[in-house]
C-alpha cells in the first residue's frame, strides 16, 4: 500500500487535488474529516474536549467548531492542548480505515498540518499544493471567511517555504481547474503509479 501525504496552505486547493486523485483511482482520506469524527458527540474525544474547554464551546449539545476554532487560533498553548486530544484519535481512525483497503491501494491522505505535526515519516511520499496569498484569500472569502479569520489561520500554519522544503513535490494552483487537473494527471502517471509499482519490492 502506497500512502501519499497531501498538504498545502488553507485555500490552496488541496481538496480539488484530492478529488482528482480519487477520480484517477486512489483512495482518499481527509485528516480534517477524521478530526471531526474524533470529537463527535458520544465519542471519547468529545468528552475530553468538553472537559478541557468547558460548556462555552457547546451549541445545541454539539461542539461549535467555529467557536472552538476562534479559541484555539488565538492561543497556541490552547491549540496544542486540543491537538493532544485529537491527533492520537485521528491516527487510530486512519489505521482502522486502512484495514479494509486492498493491499495494493494508493492512498492520498489530505493533511493540512503535515509540517506542523512533523508526521512526514508516516508517509511514503508527500505533495504540497501551493497558491499565492491573494488567490488563497479570494477563495477563502468566497467560502465565507472574514479577513481577520483568514489572516489568523494562514499565520497559524507553516509557511510556503517550510512546506516546499518538507515535501517531495509541489503542485502550483494559481491557474484554472483544467490546468490543475492536467498537473494531477501528469503526476499520477509519471510519479504515483511508478512509485506504487515499485513500492514494497
């Protein structure tokens, strides 16, 4: 099984790249989705987060992720506390999910905090998706984020330079979707499939 980490700054277009890899035949997992599952009501993670942060983060009995996000992005120490609860559970959920996959599967693991969590050694190969700050800001505003939220979240992530130096390959996503799809198809044919073929030999 070949496991490829896919990272990039917020708004760079990781999800589009993951979708194209999926269309080409890979299995895709999203660390953010697993993180949400890790703190769903009824889970051990839910209980730990509520105990740590209090009822202020609850809305209609569920964790208000927007409120929680505002709290953690304002204080790195608090953010580290949350990650110490969520990250081990996310890892466990991913290991469980892998058990149901074919042994020769190509897995794309979308992980925004690859550099920050220093988890590159968990993967066989790593790709970062990059775009200039103006393009990313425009995309995030279209998603409904306010300027101060965008600035805060970008500042909380590793820099472009850190991601590029950490990863094996860079996808530049400043153009249109057709251009992005062509890049992904080329990488699939010339990089991913040969890696998968030679993996485990």
